[in-house]
C-alpha cells in the first residue's frame, strides 16, 4: 500500500489486532492480488532516516516469514516499544500477529 486513502480505508474498517508492540489493521480482499501491506511509523518516534530504517526492518521481517498467501490488506502501525527490541523479538512479534490474522483469533 502506498496511497493515504488506501491506508485510511483499511483503518476505517476498524478490524484490528493490538499488541504491546504493533497495531494490525486488516480488511479481507478478493484474493486476486494476494496480500497488500502498508507500514506506518508515527513521526514523533524518529526522524525520517530512523523511520525508513524501521520500515526496512519490517520489510525484511516480512521477507523472512513470507505471509504472501494471506488474502488480506494489512496496515502495520509500529508502537514505540517495538523500536528498541532485538531483531529476533521483532520477527517473533510480527509472525505472531500474522498467525492471529490467519487463525482469526
């Protein structure tokens, strides 16, 4: 996801999973496009360089866990506590959130 209105449509659907580290907003899609993922980091957490660093980290985590067969559009919003975790803990947390999404819990 790239456009602001795409993020807003998913957030306005009000379906979410919340943890201490992440907020996952999601919406079921038609299944033709696979998963679409948008990553958001609030400006007050870091400057532009820092936000891009954390966005790249989340993208590499997604490459590791490969959630590409999920038929959802997802917006991942990072919380402040996510930023100071180790990469392994970040990976584990993102994986756990996708498992919740797949299992519907």
